[in-house]
């Protein structure tokens, strides 16, 4: 149930960002470290939201994998202690 609520919240956030982004059709200049680009503000907002989502997802996956690794190590130690 919690997963469904989180999923719906993420979908709602993405829908709101699309609606806000579609109203911003102005051109903006973005300066990168080595380049410069002119984009629509809606495109820039979509890119920023997507990058933020991917970074957050990457952090969650890394955290989840490290916890699974720790859990496996603790289970091995527990199994070894029980066999002794």
C-alpha cells in the first residue's frame, strides 16, 4: 500500500511539472562548463526534473544494495555462530 501511495505521488509530481513546464515557452540560454545552449524553459524544466529523479533513484538503489549486503553478512555471521 505504501508503495502505491509513493508511486501515485511521483506520478502526480511529474504531471504537475509537465503542466507547469508547458506554460513556459520562453527561450533561455544555459551555460555549461564547456558549451552554451538555448532551450525552451519547459524543456529545461523537464530535463532538471528527470535528472533529479534519476539521481534520487540512484541514491535509493545504492542505499538499498548496501543494506542488503550488510544483511547478508549479518546472516552469515549468525549462521556461523549458531553452528558453533
